C-alpha cells in the first residue's frame, strides 16, 4: 500500500493540461500565418499591376502623358510574393530543420518584397524608358514626375508575408505536418502479426490441432 500512495498522480494531469492549453495557441498562430501570408501575397500581386508612377514626355513640340505600373518599375515584389506563397505551402510539407529553413525563406521573401517596393516608390527609370520609347529620343526624360500610393500598398502586403514568416519561425514547430496522418495510418504496427503469420501452424501443437479438424496443414492457400 505504501508504494501505491507514493505514485505521483498529479504529474500526468498537469502535462495533459499544459498540452491542452498549448494547442489553441498553436491553432491561432497557424491560422494567423495562413491568413497573413495569403492576404499579403494577394495584395502584392494585385497592387504590382497598378500604376506606380506617371508624368509627361515631350513629343513633337507637345507633351503626352506617360505612366508605368509596378511590373515595369520592378518585378521583384511579384516574384518574391510567388516565392512566399510556395514557401507558405511548403511549411506544412516539411518538418524540423526543413520547416525552419522554409519559414526563414517565407520571412525573407516578405522582407525583400517590401524593400523593393519602397525603393520603387521613388524610381523614375521606368518612366524615362517609356518616354524614350514614345518620343524616339533615347535621351528623353519625364517631366512632372509623380508617384501613386500603390508602391506603399505593395510594401504593406509584403510586410504581411514577413509577419507570416516570423510566426512560422516562432510557432511552426508545433504545427501539424501535411503527410503525418497518412504516414501514421499507412505504417505497419510493430509487433502486430500479419494474418498469414498468425494462421500458419508453425508449432507442433498447431499441426495436431489442424489434423484433428481434418485440415491439411501442409496445403498452401
């Protein structure tokens, strides 16, 4: 009786309580990362197609309006947003060190896209190239240059991707893996005999029992 009373019963209960408390936090961080990453990539892809800069170019003694969208100014945010989306999906396909590396890639893609968008907010090379194309003069420059708010919207979307990556770095180890359930379901259980092994009369007493039942223990199914 003394040994039974010494068993530390409260410890397993505490462990289960802490695991139950950690699960909601992991689900919230997972949902937040998915939402931020998907929303950020969508914002970057859409806003990169909007007009970022505009101005006027001199053509034949007059002026014509010229404008450049985000893709003409810089294609970096769009490319990194696609990389971020791929990394967001890959986070759930890998585990341990691989998940950490992919989470870092997700965060870096967001940071890189944000920096490229901020730099593109004051860029005039794309408009100068458009002015040269319209006027036929390679030395033509744009007058009355102005920028829209779309580069900053793009940068904001990129920051959402960055935050998703930071969440994955911080909480990703507690998130489920995409193929974990199938691996556990399909893997054979150790120590569990196969039907044929269980039915095979390998022991002498099994052979006698089979003969008593009128069966031929040497016959293969």
